[in-house]
C-alpha cells in the first residue's frame, strides 16, 4: 500500500504474445515479405529523386518504356541552353579549321573532313548529355561507345601500316576526296547501318537466339549476313561488283569472310549493351567509316580481316560465359536462359 499523496505503484503489465491474433500477425509478416520491402525501397528512391531536403515535397518518378527497351525516367530535366551552347562550340571549332584548311593548297580534303565533323556536332552533344545525365535513358555504356568509335579506325590504320611494311604504298593514308565522297559517307555510315541494324538486331538476331544458343546464333547470323550481300556482286557500280571485276578473286572472298568476325563483334556488343539497337547502329557505322575517307588498299583490308578475326576470337575466349548461353526468347515473360544441350 502506498501512502496518501505518494505516487501509486505501477507495475509493468506483461503482454502475452498469444493474445495477438494469429491472423493479424500472419498478415503483417506477409506484408513485410511480399510488398513491404519493395514499397520501402520505392519510397526511398522517390526521396532520393526529390533530394530529401526539408521543406521539399517528395514526388514519385513516373517511368515509361523507351523505344529501345528499358526504363526512361519521366522527370528528366532538359538543358536547352547548355545543349545549344555546346552544339555551337562543337560545330564551329571544326568549321573554323575547315575554313583554314580550305585556304591552304593541298588541304582541301581535310577541309571537307572538318566540315563533316562539324555537321555531327549536335548529335555528339546530345549523346554526351544523355550519357552524363545519370538517367536510365542511357542505352550505350560509355566505355563501349568509346570502343566502338576508336577500334575500327585503329584497326584500319594498323592494317595500312602493316601493308606498307609488306611493300604497299604509303599513299593509303591520304584522305580521299571528290564529288562522290559525301554520297559514300551518307550511304556507308548513315543509311546502311540504320536500315540494316533495324532489321538485323531489331528482329533477326533475337529470333535466332530464341531457337539456339548465343554461339550458334552468332555464327549463323554471320553466314546469313554475308550471303545477303551476294546479289550486289552483279549490280554495276557497287563496291562488290568492282571487287568481282578485279583479277584477284581473293579480294572478293575477303569481303564475304570479313563479315563473320564483324558479326561476332557486333552481337557481343549488342548484348553487352542490353540489346540496344542504337549501339548496333553505332558500331556498324564505325566499322564502315575508315574505308570511306582513306585510300585503303585490298591488301590492307585483308589484314584488317585477320585483325578483326583475332579480336572476335579474343571475345569468344575472354567472355566464354556470354557465348555459352543457351537459347532465349527475349519477348517472353518467362525467358529462362537455357543451356544448349548440343
């Protein structure tokens, strides 16, 4: 008994767990296991998007499917001032060099090259802003984009250098000019990669992967891609027709053989960039690019085929897990990565 005026004794009451309804406990556990964690993660992501600063409303990032697959955040903030400023700078610097080269005897071909580089300014700036935005709209990983842009010119220059070492002319390093150069650039670097890759990697390659494994699908695609060019041999004025008219048929055979290692590299590049058609178009364009402005001879192109074959073999050995993957249907909700039994 406590004395008058003193605080009464309050003993803590023991709570019997058994008093909690079993059904309610089960619902709580199910919520945590199934949806609670995902909901908390989503709320945390929304807080990060909003900055989670005091006084700032937290908003949900609306998402939508991009045209190339993947998720694009709907709250991406465009930067028009930065874009147009960079576009002017990136364009006008090479155009200024073109003005200078055009005024110097013997540098007219370089003037055309700098003019072309300037035309690519807005596209280059757009890619830079997308790749550095942190947005999920990024479809080409920066390191792979650098490889796609740098590898083909490096391979071709090395091939020309080796051909010179074997007695070929050093004039192969000269830049080509002429009225047909612009048309060749548009055809080889823009139209052909765009039109072909929308079909090859937009549907064809994935349709092969749905039936067989990565390695078999890649080699089959290479053979089909190579054979697809066969009618061009009969069309007057095409590059393939010019090769057929040469006395040495090895050069024509080299063209068709060169597509096999190119297909291996292209497929690996495509799947490493989450099946990005934009990545496939970029690589295809850059594979065609060095042969357009340079006077590369057929011996150099045969050497380039050997170098690309070495790169393709290195990818197969170095990334055995990717090429050992089984058939997979990318349009199926349940797309197990099955091993090819054969």
